[in-house]
């Protein structure tokens, strides 16, 4: 009898503990004022690749990785796979498209196709804004070649890619690199050549090339870019060496006469131009975003994309005017970012991680950063989304994680609820608005 009584007491205590713990379903929760603020406040999403309009479902997986394609509008749920996108997709489809079922199978795809077509029927701008309203996202940063006419520019802000500017040479004769690597270099080189033609630039030497770079970046600023983006961690290291201009100019002149064959020489030119762009960005008051950590291409090398490589730039006082943002939490290197974030001009956002790992691990990431002094002003929200489903999943997962992390800090008496709400506002939108000088 005593044993039964003891078990009953333990069960009751466990039940009370579960009630007191943070709930993650968006319903009634501990620290209600904090919960309400997080679920009612619109995010500023500092990193995404929006795809306006209906996207036909394509089941083919183009990349040999486990990461889902952000261009998919929906996908059958795999019941044997633990994944955020499988767990939250049905809720996303219900919220966005009015989907009524509690599961998604291959047989449901025609119904979802029709729901998606109906959703986008009013037009790309109207429907995309509606999707963001449902997701609780007020402003979206679009990583695109150009913003085009498919978006409401009051809500969608442009982040311009600059990778094509650092690969000025044909890489066909570069030795000892993989075919994919060479193909990627050629792609960026072709894009750069297209820009040379667009701006009618005459490239004779390094100085004339840098004048061309100035023209392009000035144009991006004039056309309302809010930041510049490097995605080059997919094909090269994030360590950018200091290269003297005289050496870079000699290599540039050599490459004008004959194709480069040595990767080491080409990298020196890339490093010099990338650092030039970082300095120019400071002059233009444009933050620079770097892809860091994991990514959807299987050939990405995580050691190369480790954000600690960016110390080569972050520790250089020549860039003290330039604000830098590390994308994707540097995942899986997030536990080592605090020394980088000590630098006043360095920031971080946690897109992609918020639909790749569950809210409890995202909460761990936020909790660790917030436990380090002064980092509440350094963290921003992003999605890395393409279609509305990914925006919704990233937003919901992030809300749960942020509430969990801040609730833990309150429970540990490190802050009160009022302070937690203030920090939530910074992470959800305030830091992004301040760092990118948004007119909001």
C-alpha cells in the first residue's frame, strides 16, 4: 500500500511538473505574457529565397543530401522519419491552404495541388503577402539576383549576391579541383561576365576591375539593396587571406594574358576582391551576409564553411565600419560563435536550422548565446525558405524555441518576464531593423 501511495505521489508530482514546463503547441503556456508577445509579434526574416506563385510538386530529389528542397510546396509525410518538416507540415498546410486532413500521402497531392492553385489565384503579390501574414512574418529579405516585379517592395527587401564579382577568370584550366567545383567557378565567372556586359565595363587590369566592382555595388545600393550576400562557402573556404594589391595586380595581369592553372593564385585574387567588397560595403553602409555551416549541396565542406574561418575578416580593423551577419547559426559550429560575436560589428541569424532541427535544439542554441554577456543584441531570425510551407515551419519552430529558451532563463532567475519580452522583440525584429537600417 505504501508503495502504491508512493507511486501515486510521484505520478502527481510528475503531472505538476509537466504542467509547469513550457508547452510547445502555441496554446496556453508558462509565462503567458511572453508567450502572447512571441506569438503575436511579426518577424523580420533576414534570410530567404522567396518563390512567388504556384509551384508544381516535383518528387525528384536533385541533391544527394537529406536536406529537403525549399522549392517544394508540400511533400508526403514520412511517418518513419523524425524531421521538423514532417512534424509541422500538416499544421502549415492547414494554416496556409485550409487543408483538412491530418496526414499527407501521395494520394493527397492532387488535392494539395488544387488548394495551392486556388491560394495563388488572386496574384503573386497579394497571395505572397497573405502567406506572410499567416506565418506571422512582417518583412522578408529576398536573396535573389534581382527583386523583379513579383513582390510588394514595402514588405520584401532585396539582398544582392556578390559572389560573381570575386571570380573574374575562366577556371577551365585550373588543376586539382573537382568537376563540380570547376563547374561552380565557371557559373560564377559567367555571371560576372554578364555584369561586365550589363554595365559596359572595360576590364584591362585590376584597377579597372575594381572600378567595375564599385559601379555594381553602387548600383545595388541605388536599387534599394539592404545587404550583400556571399554564398561562396559552398565552393571555397571562408578564410580570406590578406593579399597585397601589388601581388593581386600581377596575378590579374597574368590571367589577362593566359588562363590561370594554379588554384592558389586564383584564390589570392578572390581573397583580395572579397576583402575589397567588404570594405566598400562599409562605405555604402550595407551589411555583408555570409553563408556559414551546413548546406544543401553534398560537396560542401563543413570545415571550409566553418564561420570561425571568418576571423580572417572579422579581426581586421580595416572592416570596422562593416556589419557582418553569419547565416544559418553556423550550424553545427554554433557552440563556438561567442568569441566572434564579441566583435561589435558581427551578428548571427538561425535560418535553416529552424526547419532542420526541432525546437528544443534551437532553444538550446538560443539559450547558450543568450547566456553569454551582451549577445541579445546580436541574434536575428531568418527562414531560408522558398515556398510558404517552409516560412510557416521556420516561424512556428522558432517561436516555440524562443519561448522555451527565454522561459528557462526566467526560471533560473537570470531575467524577469519584462526583460525576456524585450529580448524576444530584439531577436524577432528589432536587431534586424537596427543592423539593416530599415525604415520601420
